[in-house]
C-alpha cells in the first residue's frame, strides 16, 4: 500500500515531512530515511528534536518512550495523512547534528513492522484515535473529512 503511494503522497527517501502531534498541537519537521513496510524518520534539526521531546514530556531523546502517538503528517505537496509514531531513538541515522541518535518509526493505516511484517495493533489504535480527533475538527468553518484511502 505505502510503497505504491509514497511518491504520490510526496513521501520519498531524503524528503522532509511535517508531523503534528494531535494531542499537544506541536509540530516538527522530519527527514525520511526509508519507506519500506513503514516510514523511518528522524528529526530534521536539533530544534525539531527538542519539539519531539516536548511532545513526549521528556528532557532528553533517550527518555522518549515507545508509546504510540496519533499524528498528522503533512507532505511537501500539502497532502495530509493521519499516522502514528513512537519517538524512541533506535537504528541508523542520516543527520549527525540534530541531537538525536538514530531514527523512529512512522506507521500509516495497515503499515507493517520491518522484522515480522506484522501490522502493529498499537500503531493502528493510535491511527484510529487520530481519525476520531480529526473527524471532529472544523478548519475555517469547514468540517474536516477523513478519507481512509488515497487518492
């Protein structure tokens, strides 16, 4: 699902996307490392790492938990998609001066883990939560419509 639509969504390896936490309203920019079974990303700058820590209510990236969070992703093409992240740093990194050691995982609807190729139920629950948060919103007086398929 995701590989076929990653380019159409404006998500490509090496690109940047904006993530907005639907609980706190805080946003950060992330660098896309890969788009396999799910998307691996890392904060673009040290300021983005600070924002990610604020979202999780911690002072250091190493204190970020594996708790899944409902997020809204905005691509460079302006497409918005609900998703789920856990911000715990792990794995490889592309950016050395962002004060974040590694990457974190971003899951879309029905994304799978890399190792087991299973759908992560905790990520899917956070995505369902994101759908209900966004479904109740109005922007400039217009009720938000959440589509479950793209395009």
